[in-house]
C-alpha cells in the first residue's frame, strides 16, 4: 500500500515523527505492522501505542485533562496573556508552557483559540 511505502521511506530518512502526529492513522499502523512485521513498522507501532496511551480518553470519548489543565483552559478563554494567567494561578511561565503543550497535545489542537473551542465543544469547560 502507499502508506506502507511511505512508512518505509520515512524510516529510511529518519522522518518517523510526521507519522506519529497523524493520530487518526494509528489503527492502520497496527494493521500494517501485523501483516508486514519489519523493524520500522514495529518501531512506529510501538511509538503509536505509547502516544495512544498518552491521548487516552475517558469512557465518553473526551480527552482526560487534569483539573489544573481544565482550569487553565478556562482562563485561556478570558483572552488574558499567558503570563497573567500564570500569575493568577501562581504558576511559573515555564510550567504554564508545559501545561499548554500538554493541553494542546491532548486536545489535538495547535493553539489557545483552538483549545478553547475544542474544550467547549467537548463540554470540558
């Protein structure tokens, strides 16, 4: 298949990360690895399994955000700068950056506006 060939080429040139960002393709990675178990398929499948566990959702399909992450997303909706939100929550700038990175990853978004919209659509805030 085209995906199998793309995985092979990606592994040869060291471009596995691009495949791991495509969370919707994880089930296909497992299927390919089962049918054609080569190192690069197993490696990507193993990494995809770890990422799937990180992206684990609750029984209702919602991403599992911590209480603190939900609190931060609520503050993001206010439009305040990150430094101001951090000061309000008594959290350092670096810790805020870590929380935001985790929130964006868990919600599969790329920025604060998308995070707020997705959290609202999922009923998290």
